[in-house]
């Protein structure tokens, strides 16, 4: 059996197993479906909420982020929004306010509140861009950098704990998949 025919037969078998129905043979020119839609009464064509990819990504991202956030909060009294900003400044250097908004994927109001608190705590500095006074540049001060340096090893251990359930190949695949999804998300 040629590879294309085997793929089509495999797709029909998967469809039958998922839906419990016999699938119609696709026409020769039809591309095989990437994902079979399954109707469930509770969420319609989406299925169970726990199977909805955006939901799963959101829950996992929030749990990982909250874990790292608790580390910063317990050791330095810095909230999740604040640690995201200082980590962005630590990783990328001085950033214009809008670049911080973009890199942290937080709304302007949250970044603004967190920025003011970080300035008050003496962990970052905010100043006008000499080339364009309408822009505010955020800069990590030595104390903010010291906090990042001290907490990064523990943050890396927490990341390693989350990833320990994956073998090496799964870890590489996750990196590739997340990179693709990050690029795709920039199109939104």
C-alpha cells in the first residue's frame, strides 16, 4: 500500500475510534484532516475543557509562572508582574516601556503599576528617552540584577522539576513546539 493511502487509512481508523462512527473514504484530492472534531454536549465541537489546547496551555503556564512568582514573593516581596519586568530587563537590558509590555505580554496598566512599585523599591529606574521625551525607558539597577542572579538558580531548579516528566526527545519536541507557537502568537 503506498504511503499516502496508508496515511488516509490510518486517519479513517483514528476517526472511527474517536467518534465511534465509520468514516467516509476521503476523495483522492482531499487533504487528510489534521484533527478530528468531536462533539460533546458540554462544550459543543470543542469537547471537554481539559482537552482544549488553549485552556491547557494557560493552566500550565499560570502554574509554572505562579511557582516562580511565589519564589520571588517569598524571598523578595516582589509580585508576579514585577518579577516578569525585572527578568525582562535582566535578560534584554534597558527597554522602552512599550517593549516591556510586548516582551512580558502584560497590559499597559499592569506594567505601569508594577513599574512604579519597582522604582519605589529601588530595583529599577525609569527615565525619559533623550531622543523622544514621550517614551519612558526602564533600566534594572544593581540591586534588581542581584535579586535576579540570586534567584535564577532556584528558578532553574523549579523549571527542571516541571520538565523532569519528559524524556530528552519530548523536551526537544516541547521546545520546538513552543517556539512555533510563540512565533504564531506574535501574529495575533
